[in-house]
């Protein structure tokens, strides 16, 4: 759960304007002990940025401790951070110092801080205000510590605050220096540099001949949305290295979830039909021919005969027809209403759950027809 390390020098690869801004922010953060909040999607390199700040700071001779807050229950997270007293819970056979206490003069990096419960947020806020450590189950303060705190999240904390899920006073405490790392799809010029770096790294690591990418394969990589960002790119390049063994990579040699697969032949076999995007064809099968999402789309996606981009397009078409209402999408795609949670879980698992807000700009077609039928001045609701 927690890792304390003295690190080899790390670097953030990229030449885009966005990365130059990030590197300038890192240098600024390293010159002080101010708290840093790093934001960005999963896999963009938030931990790398935290390590760079630590290595360039006056605390570089001490360790940096990393703790991922996601998925840890309050009791375990509090014990990890602050330690516990003997007998404070079952299995607490001795006093144990926490990570904050053991990181004196070093840096503590709390990843996914947006996943903390509101109770743990209050506990963390008290520590930030006093610097005092009181172990779980103890009746007094043990000590005060001098540590630098860096936090990271892939959530929009302002939205969390508005929803009552994150404390505004804690946000102000953490958000002294803000570093926002853009997703890979917004800095595709960096993708080429990263791909070349990972090709070198994994070829050496696995003792394989280094492959090269054809221009068409590079273009195919650039078309991918990269929902997993740099972490996903690393995995893809490692697979390429292991399979290619020094050859030139063509688009058809790419992993199935990256390989372009934009067209589908229809039973009618007409040239016009064969040029239709697969997402539009599948949407037609559900909207016009009554097929269920589970029989039309799900098998193709599981068999990797369609990409995440295709699935997102299918979801987009559904949301456009329902004004961003996922419950209506379930009905539109001919699924039982009880499948609502199953459908959303499937989309989230494969990073294909689209934010509904941007589809709420205009009334649905059904709402528009209902509004047209409602007499002027009537108070009858349209939905």
C-alpha cells in the first residue's frame, strides 16, 4: 500500500508546450516546501511529477513515501498515515508509527486523495493545521513532524466540493501549487517521443531486436484516444516489442484494441453500405431493427471486432437521442430496465462512459414532439 524510496533520477518525456509548462511548474514547486496538488487523468504521470519535485527539492536526501488512498477503508488509511497504539484494534499487538511520523524531513505523496472519505479529510485537515501526530487509539499527541505533502487526484475536486463529497477548506490547504497534466490525446506530438523511448526501453529489457513503426502504424497510434494515457501506451509498446522481434510494424500488427477497425460489411453487400462506420451500423440494428445491445454490440466488443472508439460512438448516438439520459439509452438499446447498473458498469470498466452533461444542451426529440403537442399557455409538463 505504501512505498518509501530513494529514487533514481526520473524524467518527464515530451516537447509539447503543455509539457514545458508542467516542467516549469515542477521547478517552481521544487524551490519551496509549499503543498502541491497534481491533477490529471489516470495514467498521465502524476507520480512521476511528484518524484521529480522531491528529487529537485531540499528534501531530496530523505525518502519519498507514496500512499494510494483509493480503496482503503478509513481505519486502515488512518493507521497507515498516523500509526496506532497497542490494543487499539484486533491485531494491534504493539505501538506502530505511521508513515507521516517515519517520513521526518522527507516527502509524503498521497495519490487519489479525492477518494478519501469526509471523515478522513477532516483528520488530514487537522494534521495540516497543527503538524501533530496522534496515533489511532492513543489518548495524547505523540509528536510533531516536518514533512512535505504532495497530493494527486484524477477527479474534479470542484465538482466534488459542489456535491458535498470533498471539503472546501481541505482543498484550499492542498491547492497551494497546482500542476495540471494534460491527457496524452491532447499532446500527440509527445506520443512519438514516448513511443520511441519505450521501444528502446523494452527492447533492451527483454533482449529483443528493436522494431520500427511504419508511418501508417504511427498514424494509427495517433488516432487512438488513449484513455489510459502514458500507462496504456507503455503496455501497448511492450506488447509490440514482444511480438515484432525487430520487424517493421504495420497497422495490422498493432494490438486489436488499437488497430483501426472503422468499417463493417453489411449483409446486403452494397458498396455504400460497406463504407458505413461500424458504430452507425450497430446503432441502426438496435434503433430500427429492435436488436438488444447485449446481442448486437457486446459480442463484437468482447471478441475485439470493434474498438473502444466504436463503442463510445455507439454510446454517443444513444445519448444524442435521449438528451443525455442513460436510463432512456437502456430502453433505446432494447435492454430490460433492470440492466441499467450492469450497462453503466460495463461502460465504466472499459472507459466508455461518456459524461452526460454535454448532451443536455437541447431537448430530446421525444421532448420536442411532446412540447409541440402541448397547447400554448398550458402547464402540462412535457416529460
